């Protein structure tokens, strides 16, 4: 199978554009059309190398392709090309003598900062006189025949030729003097690392080739014999340690057995508060809701947290969904992303999906829309900074974790960042990477989609106050104590920033409803699993009879006939979360997630149709 794949491999020259390919074919025409990247008969014998010298290298690099100026070449020891050679990034030479007049030399040059990437492959065609006819490299500049990798290859060939004509006492060329090839970088003891500059390495190599002295592989230090004779012990340092302990609090003593206890921090470290999931009390299972809610009123102190604890939560959750603390800290609290759904549901008969989402947050399946948002969030953040940096003084944007405000610990928020500038003060950042309109301008989305989050009012874009994102942003502003929130909507063609200011009247109503849900729904569920227990084990629990549109498909009307059987399976709604078909004339309308292969609610920005309605649309 591998042979079949290699036969189907596209030649390198066919990947070039028209002009580059024509030039490439013109270069290899001088060697009978032999493509170095397709050739396999190479030798590593330096005796096959043509007699290339520094003047030949100078003639090609300076007078030929004009990669370097004369002044640069005079200081060629500091050139990046020569540094690549002396530092060992140029690998073994592969040589092929085409005929008596032409020789091809190919090598690989590693990336000094990216060793895991495929190495670059420069080659040169050299005549028997040492003249460099042409060259090529697989790097971006290699098409112009003037990259540093070609220069590094030429310097290595020149050094190999010099070594070839210099005989050692054994009358054998000392090719061992060539810089050792580097294939990977590993940790090493400090004294074994060669910190010599490129110029020093070149000077040492030249002297070694001339036979003046041996080229050291590493810098020398005190001989091992003297080290063994004068090996110090901890007891030798006792007088010094006593002086340091008496007259100063030297940091070196903090790691020593006899002194470390003097450096113990008397201040207890701030610990992340216990998750609300620990409020679970199996002894309360089966209690009446009124009794359970009365018990929950006594748990206020367990819900509260200090400023230091809130700060600790924020620090430990800056990776957000990648941090387990992020999930446990959110459990039971009304988060900014869920607040719109929470205030839209009934407190007496809350939707099952909302109860689960609030009380038991967990990692959800990654849909195409979610993956798109995650993959492009950082790109959108950089676009925001680039767009607004010139409009603000000392703008600084930082990522943040999960924020809990001690004044109302029932609510939390995880904005996409904090904003600080001298002119506007502290703000928060919320980024939306639209999946549906990823290839459109934002104004096109506003004009063509009535459900889009933004609307055009008096020539300006505004966030709709009826949209769930507005509730999310207002929660972020008040939880974080920000003066504003910059709401960013990003696509591959556009980036729009809408500044949202605090709306105290809106927030007051929103907070009251969120806190009411927390005490009447979240806490009873956390303590006794009141709403999610099976009816057989909780006879007094009220059935979850209402499915809210906010948790499945925004804009749908709540079902009135709750005794009806739903979905393809003809089962009741209580057994699973449900989603509504966007075709108003759908015969079934509501479907269980698992029956239609969903793990979570579809994106609110795109219509969702069941399989039957999808087929009907295609037929039309």
C-alpha cells in the first residue's frame, strides 16, 4: 500500500505555480531534466564534490542572485546562513555526479525553532570548475534561489572541500571536524553546553582545518580530579549558614531542613469554596417542596463566599471549559449564559433541561457551530484589539475565569475577557463568532435574518434587548462590576463591536427572578434532587409539565396539551429533553433528543427541521 501511495505522490514541481515551474524545469534542463527531488541514487562520498571555494560562493550569493551585499559577505561569519551551518542544522550532504561537468548536491536543513516540522531541502548544481550554476529550496524564498538554506548548504560544501585537501597525520581527511548534525534538542547539564558564538565556532573550525589545534566539542572546566579532591559537604557550610540565619533572612535557607520552618507563611492560603453540589442531603429525599424550601433558607451562609474566595475561583477557572473547577463552581448558580432561559421558565414547574443545565453543568458534545466559535475566538479577540487599539489609551485585554460576585453569589458569569484602558476604565468582553454567517458581512445578517441578535436603529447597530445575549451581557456587566461590555460579532469578512452600557432597571428585574429561581428550584434540586427524581421515588414532587422554548428553540410557543404523546416514539415528554421542528405544519412538532440523534439543543441562530420536513423541502 505504501508503494502505491508513493507512486501516486504528486511531484514537487507540479505543486509550483506556472512561472515557478517553468523556471524550475529550465534549471534542471542543464542536468538532462533530472529532478533532484525525484532522484534516489545518491552518495555521501565527499570525493565526488566539485572544487568549490569561498570566491565561488561569493560569486553566486553576491554577484549572481544578489542575496547579500558585499559588506554583509565580508562579515559572513555572522550571516544567518553560516550560523545554520556552524550550529549543525545542515544535515548530511547527498551527492550525485550527473556527468564530468555537472554535480548535484542535496541536503536537509532543520528549522531551529520548529524541529517537529519537515526539514527544508535545498539543492545546488555545481560545475566541475566550482561555479554554482543554479539552486533551489523548498522554503518560500527558495523559488527565488536566494534563501539562507542554500547559503548554508554552500558553506558546508566549501568546508568539506577544504577538509578534503587537508590531510591529517594518518593521511585521511578529518571530516570529523565538520559541525555535528543536530536532529533533536535535549536537556543537558549546563557545563556541557557550548555557548560559543557563531563567529567563535567558525574561527575554531578554520584553525582546526589548518591543523593549528584541536577543535573542542565543549568549553572546558576544572578537571574531574580536582573536583573529587575538594568536594564540599553541607557541614562545611554550617558557619556561613549560621551567619545568614542570624543577620539576614536569606532565601537559600528556606529550602534547608534545619531552617525552612522559619520561613513558613503564617497566613493560611485562600481555598476555593466548596461546590454547591456538596449540599446534597439524602435525608431530605421525599420531603414536601415547602419543607424543602424552608430548609434551603438556612443554607444562605453556605452559599456565600468572601472576596478572596471569589478571586481564587476566578484564577483557577481561567481556562474556563478546560478546567474542572469551572464546572463545579457553576453548579447550581445562575450563569450569564443561562439566565435568559431561567427567567423564561416557570418556577413552579421548571423545564427539565434548564434544571439539569443549571444544577449539573457538564461538557457537552461539540457541534460544528460550537467548534467554530472555539476555534476562532482568539482570532476574533485579536481582530477586536486591532480594531479598537487606536481608539483607546493604553488598551489592555486579558482573559478571565468564572466570576462570582459576593454581593449576590447566586449568580455568576464567564465573559471572554476583561478590558482596561485609561479613557474608559474597566469593561468586559463578549465574543460571538457567527457560524451561520461566517462568510457574510454582519450588516447582511441583520438585513436578512429577523432572529439575528443585532438590529439597525437610526443607522447604528444595537443588541436587541429581547435577545438572550442582552440578558447575558447585562449579567456580565453587573457581576464583574464593569462600566460597559464590548459585544463583538465576528465573521471571516467582518468584525463589529457594539458597546453595551449598564441597564439598572433591566438588571434589577433580571436578578430578582434569577435569585427566586435559585432558592425555589436550584437549592431544592441540589439538596434532594427534587425535580429530577423519578416519580416512583418522589411521590410528592410536582411533575415537570412545562417545556420552555428558551431551552430548545427560541421563539416557539409552549405546548398547551400536555397529555399528548410526542415524538416518533409516541412517548411522554418527561423522559428526555425535546426539540421543536421549525415547520409550523409539522405533524409531530416535538421530538426527544435521542430519537433524532441530538445530544443538545441545536443552534438558536439556525432553523432545525425533522427528517420528514427536510425531505418535503427538498421535494419542493
